[in-house]
C-alpha cells in the first residue's frame, strides 16, 4: 500500500513524497498522513528557499559585476577628465603668455607713436595751425585709448572665470521693494 502527498512550490505541484508498505496491505493512520503532509510542506519550503537564495545570489553577483564595470568606467572617465583638465590648464597658460607677448607687441608701437606725436606737438605747437594741432591731439588720445583697450583685453584674458551657483529669489519681495 502507498501513501503519497504532493509537494507544492509557489502553489504549483512540484512532485510527490510518500510511504509504501510493499509486503502488507494496510490503512494509513491519520498521524502518519499528517507526518507526510508536514514533511512535504517542509521539503517544498526548503526547495523554494534554495531557489530564492540561488536567484538572490545570482542577482547579487550580476549587480556586483555592474557596479565593478561602472566603477571602472568612472575611474577611466575620471583619468580622462584629469588629463583634459591638465591639457586645458596648459593651453590656458600658453594663451595667457601669448596674450602678454601680443599685448606688449601691440602697445609698444602705439606708445612710440603717442610719444612722438606729443614731442611733435610740443616742438611745433607755435607753428601748427589750429586744425593740425587738433588732429595731433585726436591721434594722441586715440593711441592712448588703444593702449588702454589692449591693456583691458590683457586683464580680461587673465581673469579666472568661475560659474556661480544660482539662488532662488522671492520675486514678490523684490517687486515690493
């Protein structure tokens, strides 16, 4: 005689567990049936737990692999960013040096022109008509203005620009003021 009980996993029949008595035909006692039902439940729970642990371990390993790959990608990107930053800093330094040289090279002829015009004006002031004297004064002012513009461009090229953070403002209070 055979006593068989189904094993359920996630409310689906996974298999059977049973007792048999090959030599005698018999009726199984309710206690024996209950033991077998409890054993089937415990076995199904153990198999299900094992599957869940396996799936969890597999998911954990996949996540670990993804994190490792992302970490490696971020590390490589960080190295590239550092290299590009160094290149940019070097390029900015070269541009600053170039701007200084160009500034000097542009200011020097203007200074010479301005100085010679002032000397000319002082030496020839009494001999120049009013219109010519006015023209010389305009050229002197223009060369000085051009020198100032070159100096301002040089200062501008040396500025260290940093982005400022935006702040939230209460427009209502600003309008009231």
